[in-house]
C-alpha cells in the first residue's frame, strides 16, 4: 500500500510548509515614514493607516524601521488568522515607495511581537514587528489550544478547566514557528 505524500513529511517540514502557506496568502503592504511622534501617529490613524515599527532580529544590529500599514488590510488578516494567533504567525512584509505605488523598496519576513489596541474601542493603535530572517532563531509566545473540551466527562458534569498559562515561550528557527500548540 502506497503512503500519502503528507504522511512522509516530518513535523519540522510540516511546520515549514504551514508557515510558507501563511506567508504566501497574507502579505502586509506598508509604506515607510520618516518621523515618529504622537501627532504624526494620530494623523496616520485618522487617514486609515496604522503606524508600526520593524526591529532587526540580531542583537548586534539594533536597526529599526518606521512604517505604516493600511487598517483594512490588518483587520482582514486579523479576522483570517485570528487575534490569538496573530503574534505567532510570520508574514511577508512588502515596503512600497508610496500608497498605491508599484515600486517595491524591499521585502522580508516579519513576526508581529506586539499589537497595541485601544482599551475602549478595541481599534489597533500600533504594531511592533521583528525581522524573521531565514536561519535565525526567535523566542515566540505560542498560544496553547485545548482540544476535546466538549467531550471531557469531567467538564460535562460541571467541572472546570484551570488554565494557568495561555501561551508558552518557544525558541525555534523562524521557518518552523508553530501557530499554536494543541493539547488533548
């Protein structure tokens, strides 16, 4: 009997494959900005953009890049990926010369490390990314998902699941960052 091709994949190759699929379908378009500050950020938010910062992943290079992204695009990615799994998913970032420009300045893979929201409205105020260069390792907070809660006899009888930690720190290569950890 011949095995299916997906069963031959190792766990590491499956994670690389899944991360590559998310990078293909979810690309963040951004434009550079020269200056930062509360007034400039407020002006960007009023125009429908979200200010963001991209940091280098290497400790020796403390370079940061200021960018802005479209609010509609980030909300659609958040809806597709899920807000709990957004900060454990790598994305392809394309920085263009201007809004609607076809001139691509540079493209790289990034990992969101912080998503700052307004407490009252829930709108995204700003984002922080780190470069996810090929071959480098990053420490990521990966969300834990519990499967089979609806079939658990103890929970059916009125018991409660005490979740102590909702995320786990995970040091891994950027090509193999898991989007979630599943527990049975």
